[in-house]
C-alpha cells in the first residue's frame, strides 16, 4: 500500500513523490488529480473508484481547514458498501492513514488545500 511521508498545505509526499493535487490512495495504487463533482461537497460518485476497490476502511482528509463536507447520504453509501469511514482534516488524516495501512486494507481520499 502507498505510504505517505509528509503533508503540508497543497502538497503531499507519497512513496517519495511530491503530489500537488488532490488524490485518492487505494491499497494497490495512487489516483492523481482527484476532483469532486461539487467542489467541497463529497458525493458517493466521487468515491466510485474507492467503492470498487472494497477497502476495509476509507479515510477522508477534508483539507487543511476541514472545508470538504461529507453529507449523510455519502456516509451511508460508504457504510452500505461495508467500508468503515473516518473523516478528519488532512493534517490528521494522513497520519491516521499511515497507522491503519499497517494492519488493514485502507484507502484514503485527500483534499490538499483548504
């Protein structure tokens, strides 16, 4: 599984590569340039690649200031797929991802800016 070495506003280092756009980490790959249909509002459709990968847990990094919202409908869709959902500002979420990836099949969706 990909490993995160660090995060700062608009920048995340994954497996030694600096990434400057939002991304999804799946157990077997990195999805770069991830975009949401409604900007700071996360829908189940935005997470289709995650739902198809069927991880045990999904971590959503909501940005440096936590501006990305995860509506109830989206939360229900993730849980209905049998995926545990954890949501936190990206500064905390990346550390949680690194902890969980050691023991569980983990995916993450990160907003790197606001």
